[in-house]
C-alpha cells in the first residue's frame, strides 16, 4: 500500500508515523518470519542510559529486552529471569504488567550483555534498580537473552506512545494521543488497505492477526 507524506513505509508494507523512525524503538512489527526493524536501520544511536526497548516481537508489547548504555543497545541474561523482572520491565516501558520468556525466545541479540542474575521485587521503577550481579558482569551467551510479553490494559485505542484514548476519538482531526497516531490512516483507503468502521485504514496484512488494529474490533 501507499503511505502518506507523514508516514514511513516498513519493509513488510505497513505504514507507521514518521515521528517513530529512529526513536530507538522497533515500531515496524514482526510479521510471520519477517523480523522487520526497518524503522531503526541505519540510525545514529542516541539513547538514554538504562532506557529499555523490545525487539523481535510480533507486536510492540513483546520482544527481547534490550537496555541502552553509553549509546549502545545490549541485552539481559535470563539467569533468574522471572515474572517480577518482567513486571518491572513492562512498567518501565509504560505497560501494566507482563510475563517472562527465556532462552532467546525472540531471537538472539547482539552487543554487550549488560545484566545477569536479576532479582526484582516488583516495586522498582527501572530494571537497573533491581538487584543484579553488576553492570556488564555475567556468565551468559546470547542464546540466554531474556524477553517479555507485556500487558497494556487499555479499553480503547492504544496509541503509539502507550497513551490510551477512547475509540470514538479516532479520526476526529484532533491529536488526542499526543503523538498523532490516533489520526494516522484516516480517510480514503487504497486497494491494499481495509477500511475500519471508525474510518481508519489498516493494511490487509494485519487482518485476523488477533490484534485490535482498527481500535474498534472491526
């Protein structure tokens, strides 16, 4: 399909907001066996120490846990990785809870392995605040990279920036999300898109993928 001038076309064919390109988050999702990270390809890394991102997942709610340190993305070892660690990780990312996955479930990462033997209590604000063996101290390889599947308890439309807005505010010419994602894909749909009941257009590739891509379930 075609993307608007304010959108970026992912390798798999879908469109995302151009504001999400090179934001240190893999916003172009994983489709089937196509690990699409095209929105972050060739970008200059300028991330905040100890910030997190998820990579290799089918949606933005899941993936391999990666942490930034000295403008380089590294991974977390799954030794001791459990639900409490996942809860802290997902909360730091703006979600409400999550489950832990081990053994490089979302594929092996690259770069340094930054944390090992994490023992979160579930109350920490950031993953780096959890008890661990020390930054960069580990006895792991990348086939032990930790992952999470987060939960986002949003009863309406889940914005790209993780805000939640009512479905009736989609495509109303107002920036209700704060990042414009509630106004993307509105109007006339092309032949490769599906027109939702709320007037949004989504790629036909995402139909029946068990995600509420329209925001209204259509």
